[in-house]
C-alpha cells in the first residue's frame, strides 16, 4: 500500500508539472520572439516540442496507471482493469481540472478512431480463432445485424414514446434524433467486451458469439449512424420510400464492401510475406502498415472500417503465420498485443478524464435513467428472441444460462462515446445531453456489469473454458468420434456443414496455398511436423532446465543407450521437411537432441521405470505427445481445432494416402485370409468367408459397378473409388500361389522409407504380366496407372495426381458385361491393388 | 415393422433415398461391398469398423430397418421429453451412443477391450511412422489410466467412466438427424 501511494503521488506531481507549463506556453503564445543579447548555453524549447512530448507523456502516464493498481492484486480480482482505469482517469482528470480550471485533455474522436482503435481491431482479427469464428458465423451475424437493429429501433422508439409522453421534460429533439441516439448506443463494444470477458473465461462458444457480435455490428452501426444523420439533415419531410430503400442498400454496400476491402488487403499481406524471405528484419512491420491501411482505405471509401480491419486480420493469419519465419511470427504477435493493450489502456483512462468537465454535463434524470433501463431490457429481450430462433437450427442449442450471460455481456464502450462526439452541435441541440448519457451508460456497463460479471458467471455455473488436461483415453476417443462422425456423414450421404467445409479446404489447398504461400511453407504445412516441431522445442527446453538443475546436460547422453542416427532412421524426406529442426536443434553429433531423447526413451523405458521417476514422467509426457502428433486428423477435426497457441491443422494428403492404402490392404488381407480359411480379424471378411461358393459370381456383379456408377451423378467420384474395392474382391476363388507368397511376406507396419509392399508388388509383377483381354477391358487401373500411383504415396504433391488417376478410371468404364474370367486371369489381377 | 421413434418420417424418406442409392443391385439389402463403394470411407481410418458395425453378428446384409437403427444412434439426444422408465433405452441416449463406440473397439464382443484390440485401433489411427514400441506404450498407459479393476482390459463401465467429462451428445451427433 505505501508503494501505491508513493507512485500515485509521483504521477500527480508529474502531471501538475506538465500541465502548468503547457498552459503557460499556450498563454504566452507563439508570437513573441525574444531577441538574444548573449549566447545562450541552454534554451527552454518547450513550444517546439510540446505536442509530441505531451503525447508521449500521456501514453506513459496511462500505462503507469496499470502499474499502480497491479500493486494491489485483490483490487483487480474484484473490479475489472477497465473499471479501475476509468477511476484513475477520474482522479487524473480531477487533478488537471483543478490545476487548469478547464479540461485541456480530452478524448478527441479523431484520435480515438484513427490512432487508438485500429490496432485493437487488428489484434482482434489476427488472433481470432478462425474455425470457431466461421463455425458460428451464422449465429454471430444474426446477433450482430438483427440484434443491433432491434436494439437501435426499440431504444429509439421507446425514448421517443417517453418524450412524447412528456417524461423527459422540455428537450429539443425528435424521432430521428432519438433513433440516431439509439443506433449509436445500441452497439456492443469490442473494446469493452475484450476487456471484461478476457478476465472471466467463459466457454469458447459463448465467448466467440459475444466477441464476434461486437466486432461485426460495426457494419450496422456505421450505416445506421450515417443514414439517420443524413435523414436529420434532410429533415423529416423528405424521407420517403426511396430514401429508406437507399438506406437498406447502403447497409449491404458498407458491410460487404468493408469486408471485401479487408480481404483484399489480407491477400496483399499474404503475397507480400511470400516474398520477404530476405528482409525478415522488417517483415513484421508490413503487417501493421497494411492492416492500418486497410482500416484507412475503408474509412476513405466510407465503408465499415472495423469490418475491413477485422477481416484483414482474420483472413491473413493463416498464410502469414506459415510464410514468415517463427521469429517474425512471434514478433508480430507480441507487438500486436502491446499496441492493442496499450491503446485499450489509453482509451479507458481518457474515458475517465473526459468526464471531469462540467461544460459537457447536462443532467436529465428521466432521459438517463430511461436509457439505462431500456438498454438493459431490450438487450435481454433481443437475445432471448434471437436465440430461440437460432436454436431451431443449431446442433448444440444455447441454453438459458448462456443466453443470460450473453445478454448481460452487452457492454457499451468507447465507440459509442466517439460516435456521439462526432455529432454536429447545430443539428443536435441536445448533444450535451447525449454525451452525458453516453458517458453514464459506458460507466454503468463497464464498471457495474464488469464487476458483477465474474460473480454472476460463477453463481450461474456457466460452463467455463476447459482447462483440465485430458486423459489419453479421452484424447483417443475424441479422435475416434471425429472419424466416426465423418464416416457416418459419408454413409448417410447428407451434405452437412462438413461438406461445404471440405469443399473449401479442397479449394484452399488447390489454389490458395499455391498462390499465397512459399513452397517451403506449403510443404511444412503438415500438422504433424508443426506440432512435432513445437513439441520438440518444448521438450528441449524442459530438458535444458533439468540439465541446469542437475549441473549439466550430460545426464541425457549417459542414460540414453540408443544413439539414434536421425537421418538413417527417417530418411531424407524428413530432413527436407523440417529444416528448422535440422538446423536449429543440433546436438553434438549433428543429430537433433530432442529426437534422440524422443526415440530413445521408449526403447529404454523398461529400465527407466525402476530407476528414475523423472524419466517415467517424461514417458507419460511422451505418450500424450505421441498421440498429439501422430493421430490422424479426421476431416471434421480440421475445422474445430481451436487454440490461440497452436497452429491450425490442415488436411494431410499423406495421411489420406496412408489411410487409404492401409484400408485397401486390410481389405485384401481379410479377403485373402478368408480364402485360406484363417479366422479373420475383421467382420467383413467373416461375411466373405461364408460367401465363398458365390464369390466368383459376385465378382461379376462388382465388375459391372462402373456401369451403374457412371450414371449416378450424385456419386461421381464414388465410381472411381468404387472400382477400388471391386478389384479387391475380384479374383475371388482364384488361387494364385505367387500372390499368396508375396502377401505372406508383407509387413503389416512397413517403415516409412519402404514403398508399401503391395504397391511394390504391383510394380514388380506388372512387368512380366501380359494384361489379358479382360484385364484391358475391365481393369480401370492399368499397370501404367498403378505405377503412377506409386510415386504419389511418397511425394507431398497435392492430391492432383489422385484426381488425375481418378478420372481415367471413369472414362475407361466398360460398356458391356465381361465374359467369365478364365483361371489364368487371376495372374493378372492378383497383382493389382 | 416397428419403428419406435428412431427418426422422424422426413428422415426416413431421405434415408431411404440414400439406401436405394447405395443398393446398386436393388436387392433391398446392403452388403459390405455397397458400403465399400463409398469412396471417402476408404480414407477413414476406422471406416471399415464403422461398416462392420452396421452388420449384426452373423448377418451379411443390412436391411433398411437396421440401417436406420444404426444411424439413429447419431441423433442428438432429446432433452425435452423426460425419459420414460418403462420404455427401452432410446437409441440415441448417452448410454447407447457409448455402447456403439465401445463396440467399435470390442470386435470379439466379449464385453471388454483387451490390450490387443486397443492396439489394433491405435495402429489404424496412428500414422505409420509410429513404432511398435511406442504404440504399445501408449496402449499400456491408456489401459493403466482407465482400468480400475486391474484386469488389463477396459470393461464398458470403465470406458463410460473414463469419458464422463466428454459431451458425448455433442461429439456423436449429426445435425441433419435432429
């Protein structure tokens, strides 16, 4: 506490010292020039530099305020930071006013909108969890657009009704002015929401809904503000249907136009980061400049600037994170946070200071109280109504408690204050009243609702963000669920959300990655390598810490009995993919230290168990990491991966190929073991076993597959795929000893550098095989096609070759039923795969 | 045929269209090969297991009734109507969904997920780079975490308990089946 008082005292002194000379300098004016009579050694140059000096000083003072109340941590637990900053602003404002008798420092709208707001919005967009955002975009838009319009309309109309009823006494206003006031105060404020919700940690869906709404409602606010402002200028008489229609059109133009501007700038940023490999020093700067330009460009075109900046950040984050060097990425992240947080602090402090100014205060109890009441009531009504409608369509409906928190979280903030300051005094006689009301509303929502938010959330037992570490079983099971859902959606053939997203992912991979990402980034876009890399770094740091604790890192080398040569084990492919690991984490033998540890721990784990508890813990650590890095990501998984810290995962064509090969192989295996009378591991083979006498006949029905599939427009690509399993089952009942022998030697888990053996067989055998007549007719996959498939599995090219291989299949479809296969045909077909 | 509230009539119509589209032979039954024709399923690591789940033990074909019944597992649970204790457990309740998931692991239907069965699933879901030892250590740790009666296998109750924090209804529901 003494420290608190000491620092406050210092602050106050500094402020007094500054305010005195500033006022003094303004008083004495700039006109007089003193003629010098002797050489001055030191001159007091206040007039020349007072502007930047004051700016810097105010920034410093605002940020120091944060320090002040950090000294008393229990205070921050009760009152949110934003509230405390406003309080300090009051104190400072009081001091300045006391010194100068006039409020010299106020939050000017221009400063706010052009120097303080853009970085907050850019940061919001850049760190937005995209999958969550786009997953809930429908709900967010409903709340942002319809909700804000509802709030504005009801508030304006209610106030107008009360004014007509005479509750407010004699104020010079009208319906349009009240509607304008309603529209500017109706919007939920992103700055306030960030400030309060970040400290409360509600579950992610709730957070993204409120946060997304606060960002996207700017489109509506800007339009409503401009429309009503124009209407007030035109006068009530000139408003007819045309003007109203123009108003509606302007909404679409402003909102969509703003977003488009943002997307264009996002593209520019991504393209730019693609080329800045050699100027990594200044690379992060481009993001800020271009982000700011997107804001300004939209503002210049009178489109929605906040929307533009948001979408710029949202769209470019993935590509620039992939393109830029890690250091640049972390620089960008940290700097954004500094700017955003700094701006927020300054805004709240000045919101407090601006209040201490008697010249703006006009008190009309009824107006203020009614506004507060109506804001509250109509917000809740709006949220409940809209959620009720949305719940008819949502998979996971929002429950009552979440709705309550959402309604309560409708905080108003500095944006409303900035907008009200922009009003023209001549048109709006009651501007001062509106300013006062806005300030009161802002204080009420930020302070009161901010303070009571946390207790409310705890009391209502709102689902909080999950922080607990999931068990292994949960992790595996979650992944199983994802795969399951994807499979069920495929089986039931319904185009769900997954279908559209799948299409988007395909489009993205095919075009956007090629356009916007450097080749290296494209290759290492694999989720596995990124997470593996990050985990390696994490491992390495923890081992270093352990080493420092124990004196040196020698313990690692001594206890790891296996000295794994990383290169040999994983082949050249790996080193190409992970240049960072190769170059940065070099151990003494030019082998990545962490990979030694990673590989060696499991193989010596049996010994470790008895010896060292620490090692056992790292093995547990290991199992989680192994799962994390190696579990196949299902298609749906790619979309719902939300974490501010980890990079996004994308579809891994390697993974897809691996799974596909394995599935085909297992089908073939089960098929083969069924033939041999061996008890099969899979259920499907059980059926085939019973079907043995009919197999030959069934082979025919399969071969007619392409015929029917071609006509089926809905499953166009199924035709190509359909030919695959068909071929797996064809050749039933045909004994091919060469084929059998090869299958027996097949290793179920081939190490990575081998060509999967079933493909190798195809290559080997196709050379001495003469394709039979039937094979040429019925095999959609000729040996040449097969050979084309083989390199596909080892390369990381996009699945273009897959598609390429697909299309000839459908085109070569037969038009007639094939004749029964003579026994020697088995030779040709047994080698396919 | 008794259709005890599996899905709504609108769903039945859509699912029947799908059933017919899959049933190329027009036999009125689906066989594994019909499922195998779905291209994207082959790219699913547990695709074959899911296909297998449609077939009751001993059966080689799936008729429309069973098709709908299995898919009905993925309906979001109906929170509005309270559970009627006299009626059998609805197909999309949390327990039924968990049982469905359990069966995917427990291929031999002995009511327990043995270490070998878990290994099989893990192997199919993890990439080929993962070595046997690593797989085994993961399987061991998983069983260690979940196995309460120390019989080196996971029974249904243990399975259910290990997933009590997971929102099964959300994780195992398809929107269109609402």
